[in-house]
């Protein structure tokens, strides 16, 4: 099935807009004591936010395959953003890194499990988002809410 | 074919809600990255300055030993002190006892000492040695050193000073048991030793 423009709009919009919760949660998971608000690296909270983040991806994408690709795309973009936030002291504050390999290895080691949670939670949320989209598109729903 | 504008019009409520979500998390991220950076910068800028050591013999024969040091905190965070300690002694490597302890001062977290943000705090410690046995040991050390080519007195002997200040920045959480790197992130530890220990 050929991709339509509408599918690409949904993909790009959800990839861009849903990436910041992923970035923040990843950053907060590594550095909970300097983050605000702090969720204390709680995996259940991470899963709930991942589900919440997946809802717009499901809603904005009509096709399920594009919605799944959106989840993967915003997870990748959010992870890259978290990497950038993690590097802020060295990019903008001229702080010298002592052992860069170890610094970034620690980040990857601590957050690799989150990628799984983000994708699984995102797909769960996406299913919810698509259900909402289908529901709002139906005449029964319009009539029900219109009354 | 649907244009971007038409598509956005059709999904405006969902887009607006997602945009709010994005902006909220983006502001959290920027805020957190900034406080992380400021903590790291503070770690590097909080230093000890101008340590001064002195010793003098008073008219009644009492030995007075003094040590002062400044703690410079240019950061925007207060330092809550967990340990503040100072001790002075003579390292008598060629005699007995090998160490002649002279004075110790220690303050724990119970003392609730703090250094405010953007403050330089000077700590002054002094001790008066009046104890006859300690003074005798010190004089023995001085006489033994002078017999081996040195020219020292009680006032010019090399008293070693060890000072250490430990604390944590502001109200950041600092008592993690598993992820200890998080404690180190907001902990301050400024040791001073004279003479410097090599190795």
C-alpha cells in the first residue's frame, strides 16, 4: 500500500512532538537528584509516561504501520535529545570531561532498558490513540456527544 | 491530496494537546539540564583558599598552634556540611612515639553547619598545648632534630595539619545506596594536608 501525504504528516508530527517526554524521562532516569520534577527512576512511572506519549502517535496516524514507525522514530529522537541534555555541561559551560568513554558508557548502560519500556509502552499507548481516533470518527460517538 | 494546513485543521485539538505535552517536558528537560550543569560547575569552583599555619610559644611556656583556611563558594547553592575536621600533630618518624598528637576538632552533620550561596567562610582553629608530657615529647623531638643538623624551635617545627570539609549542595538528594555516583554528583569534599602526602 502506497504511503499518502497524510501518513507522512502524522509520522513527522508525532516523531517531533512526542520525543521530549522520552528525552526528559531518560535524562531523569540517569540523574534523578538534579532533575525537576523527579520520579526517582521509577520504572512504573516511566511505563505510564511511555503509554501517555504513545497516544498522540496512535491518534495522528491513520495507518497502524506508520504509527508503529512513529513510536520507534520518536523514541530514537528522544533518546538522542536526552544524550544532548546529558552533554550540556560540556557543550555550553566549558566543563572538561575526564573520561568521556566512561561517562557516555554509564548513560548507555543505565538507559538501555528504557528503550524497551518506551517502545512497548508507546505501542500500548498507540493502540489507545487509534481506538480514540476510530471512536471519534464514528457517527455514533458524534451523536452521543452531540446530545 | 491533502495539504499540511488542511491536515493540521483536522487534527488541531490533538496537535494542541501534544504540543502542550511537548512544551511541558521540554521545559523540564531544559531546567534539569541547567541545574545539572550548574552543579557540575559548582563542584569545580568550590575550593579552599589561603591556608595559614602558625605556631608560637607564649610567655608562660604554652605552645599555641593555629590554622585557618577559607572555603570559597561562588555557586548559587548552599553547602550543608556533614563533616568538618582538623587535626595537627608532629610526625616523629625517627623516634618514639612515631606520632605526637596535638589537637583534634570535629563537627558532624548534627552541628548543622552551612555555608551560604556565594559566600567565603573562613575557619580558624587554635589549640594551646599546656600538657607537660606533650611539651616534653615535643622538646625531645626538637632537641633530637637539632642534634642531627636542623635548627628548629617549638615555634618553627613542622607541625602537620590535616583539614577536611565534606558536605552536599543545597537540598539535592544525596543518600543513594545503590547508585553512589548520584551522591558524588552533589557531594563536596575538600581535603587539605600539610605537608602534602605524595602517592
